[in-house]
C-alpha cells in the first residue's frame, strides 16, 4: 500500500501577526493533488493539525473543509493523531462518526492499541501525551510513579502493548508525535545535555520504535531531524520561521510492500514564500536590490537590518517596499552582561517565541538552535494548554 | 411519527460557581430512558446544547458521550440546531460525518432550507442567527439593508423559502431557537414595550410560523412561555436559577399523525433539586427548620436572608448546614436613589447575570421579570460571542 506522510499543519498559525491560512490552504491543495496523482491509499497527518488548543473559528472552518475534501469528496482514509499543540478533547470530538468513512483522529492513549487493519498493514496511531496522562490510564499506584516519570519510561510500557497486537503477516506502521532521538544526521545530532531532556520530557530513543516497519513522526518541522531511515519526520508543509526559510518543505510518499518500506520525498513549493534578507538599510531600500523580489504581498519577508536604519520609521518604509514584513530585526553586537544597554523598541506583533529568541540572541550573540527553539515553543504551548485546563 | 422535544441543555453551565454537570447528566439519562420507553423516532434538541461558545473540555466530553449514547448506541436520530449560546462553527465541526447516522446539528442558514425527510414529515432545522448573518447569506446590497434589519424581517424571507420546499403530503416540523411572541399565557404576555424588541432583536411573531404543523422552540427556559399550542418551548430540563426553581422541568413527546400534532408533557424530576429559602438567619440556622431538607450536597440551595444575619460569616455558617449554597442574598428595602448606601459585599462567585439582577433589585425594589432576565443574559452572551470573534 501507498501512504502520504505529512504533519505539523498548525492551521491558524500566524507569522509576525500575518495569517498563514492562505498559504496553508495552498499547500493543502498541492498535497491533495499529489495524493491523487500518486493514488495513495491514505494520508497520515502526524499531529499538530491546529496551532492552538482553542483554534480560532477560521482555522476550524479551514481544517473541516480540508478533511471534507480528502475524506468525503475523494474517499481518502486519514490516519491522524493529536500533537502537543492540538486540544485533544476538542479535536477528538465526533471521532466515532468520522471513523465511519475511515477518517481516524486518535486523541487518547486508549485508542493507540487497536490498529486500523488494511490488507497489508496495521496502522497504530499514538497521540502526543504527557506522562501524567499515561499514569491516569494505567492507574499507576503511588509507589510505582517513579517508573512512569519520563516519556521514555512510559513508552517502554506502551510500545510492547502495541507489539502484542501485531499480526506477523502484516507490516506495522506507527503514527505519532514526539521527539525521537538517535539521528544519523550530523546537523541535528543532539548534544549530550539536550539528548535526554527536551521540552521538559525525557526523549524517546529510536530503538524504542525498532519493532515498527515505519514510524511517521510529527513534532519537529524539518525532515532533516529524522532519527533513522524508517523513523521519519515529514516536517511541516509550510515555513513557520526564518530557520525554516532556506529549507525545502514537502511530504513523503511511503510505499509499504512485503519487501519493506520505501520512502520518496516530494517537495511542496511555497505559493507565498518566506524570504530572509540581511542587508543594510541603504541596500534594502535600493530599487536595484528590491526589484529582484516578487513583492506586493507575493511573498513574506523576514528582514534583518545591518547597522543603523536612516529612517524614523524603518518598518513603515520596508512595509511600503516589501509588503508583508513578518519579522524585522536589527543586527547587534554581542552584549556583555555587565554593559548598560538601551534596548531596541520591542515589535508589538512579535510572538513570544520570537521575543525569547531575540533576547537570547542579544545576550548570547548567537541564535537559538532548532532544538532550543523547539524547547521554547513547547514550553509556551505547555503553559497555554495548562491555562486551557 | 413520534418525536421527543427538548432544548437548552446548556452543558457546562455553573450555578453560583457550582457545576451543574452531574445534574445535567442525570437529566439526560431520564430523557434518554423516556425516549426509549416511548419508542420515539427521534430527539429534537432546539439549541443551546452548550452554555458557551468555547465550552470547557469537560462539557465537550459530556455532550459527546450523550450524542454517542443516543445516536450510536441506541440509533436514535437527532434533530438539533445551534442556539445563541453555542459557538456555531465549533458545534458544527464534523457535522457531515455525524449525518451519516442521522445526527443533524444545523449551525448555518444554508442548511435550513433542506429538510430531513421521514416517511410522514419534513423536519426543517433553522439555527439561531443574527440578522447580519442573513444579510451575508443573501448577499444583501447596500440599498436593501433596511429590509434586513430585524430578525422579523429576515424571517419574512427565510420562512417562505422553507415553505417553498414543502411536500404537501407530509407534516412540516420546524426546529429553531428564538423569541417568538404571541403567547396565550397571561404570565408571559409581553408588555408593548418589550414586545417588539427583546435581546436587541425584533421579536418573531407566532403568525410567521403558522405554516408549520409544529415548531419545536428553544431559547426561553420555561415551557409556560410557549406562544401557541403548536409553537412550543420545551424549556430546559434542568433548573438554572431561582426563577426556575418552583417550576416543573420536562420534555414534550410530539405525536405527528395525518390528523395533526399532539403534544404530551413529561416531567423530568430533578435528582439534585434547586431549593429556594427566604427566612431570617435565626430560622435558617434552626435545626427544627433545616432538618426538613435533604442537605449534604443532596440539593442546591438558593438562600435569601431576611433581616440581619447574626454571624460574622453567614455564608460559611449556611454552607456548613446546607452544603451547596449556590446563591446567597440579603433582603433589603428599596433604596431611594439619592440615599447614601453602603453596599453589601459582593459575592465572589456570583455570575454577571445575577450581579445585574441584584443591582436592579436593590435599586428598583423588585426583581427582573423573566423577559428582562433573558434580555440581560442574551446581552452578556452576545458580548462574549463578539469577543470570541
């Protein structure tokens, strides 16, 4: 069978106060077209369908239209799980009715142990969950809590219970949404410090998922973070920040045969791209420079001004020229901690993630690594989820 | 055919800081049992399934379980609309999948014109909507807006479009959620002042719905507010405030035959009742008095103390005796507007509705009428819906 693997749609996400909804809809259309062209037998969405536990109604309307088009119009089975950004209860509402047409969105641990059975494969869907949720599910006694502290410990109990339901005549697919460490990619090899604890959770090691023929992961937005060849992140189909601007976005087509699993990468070209500029204000405002770019809302621009801006309102000037300026930063030398600093005025539209990132950069003189960035993002999500209750 | 008509479940509602969820679940069980005993062909829920546009997750879990039990376990068709308290987009999410098993929750005007067809009847479901939503739907031009200002005007266009789809060989049922004026019940006859505008919307008159054989209404919580014998409010199945405390709650069984429509009232006895006490503090704390009531969380108590309370903490004393004191008020004489007043300390747990009600009472010396109370409640809901966006 053939599956399309995507993840981290984050429908409703904004970039510097600009809605990404139209770009997300455009990416969706391309993903759907690819699924139809490739005649896949189903689409995997490995968590973070929404950007927030309480998604704005515009995001709800958009995701519903996507699910409808895939599942009701084109009769494509959907294999999805809730990620850490999703509100599991809200996303899971009505799932029994959706399953009647093979639209699966698992949002609880209880659902993880019963795979969807196809002719060739068993597809297990394990949503993101905190160790506390597993302790509730397993009714862990007071004196056993030490064995259920980390997500790694919890997984050591969950995975064997899934494996116990394996049909040896079939291939075994897992759809889930976690950090999985053990990368064979230098760029994303974790330092020993971050290896064991990322996002407040002990990391899962690739070996824990070794029994599966393919693990379709969501959580990290770059496919390069995939820990092994059969345990993969598809990454997000849309660029969410400057770190992701120079990377290629896309999805995997996963071929599941008796001989094994083969994945093929299919890029999804952005309709409205995220372009990062790092120039002096003089260059940025020089027609000879800016006329090389499609502007007037054709692209998003993340701009870093080198040196001082000869303007009383650099943002207004650059917005006039470039259209959608989603980020505006100033290159600053590393600040010694004992130095008196007059801080740059804070951009009103800036997200909490970016604010922390900029602060780190100003103090440390280097930007957050992708891992650190995810840690910051996850912490902020965990806080907002706690507020939602 | 036989239908059960209920409305205004307001799942997730609190009463003076106390959750009504358990009482709502208990009422649901009784409603379901009645539906099974009476072998009805479907259950009408005429709006306000939730109490808020963004219902707490506990309410989502509870309503989902109810829908599952009615529709998937017992295969009962559900005919529901969103009310002014519901968040239409969120409640409507996934409705195409739910409809596969005859669970209908209409949340948009577009859905109102296509009835569900049964052998004997056409069931139209028209959700609550503001005139603005109708103007968008009908793409009303600038110079026609004057004809779409009030809900009465809007209904004058909507109803004929539904009637145009009538099959003359069938009975015609409408499920909706509005004020409908023209009561034949003295207690709820509106004054000329409130007749035309309640809740910021011009009222719909019963005559506008004359083409239907039965109109199953939600919005007002007392069945006594029903405008005619075939245009009825079932009222809420649970008591939500002191005004409703002395009334009988229940549902209608609606018999639809070739000869016409017959309704039978079926009371739903509260499991945990709302008891209103109005006594001196001395009486309230006298065992001979309070021992006549089932206390210790067996009932909710709304208490009005007559005269001064001989206690430094009347609430603590009364909670100790009665358990769940959902309201605590003090009888005060009417205050002249030019009089210097030391206000009573405000109860922290009090809802905005009750706060406005108490203020009105203190100033005017009389309590809000049910109509005024609904006006206050609707205004507050409209404000919170506007915040939700």
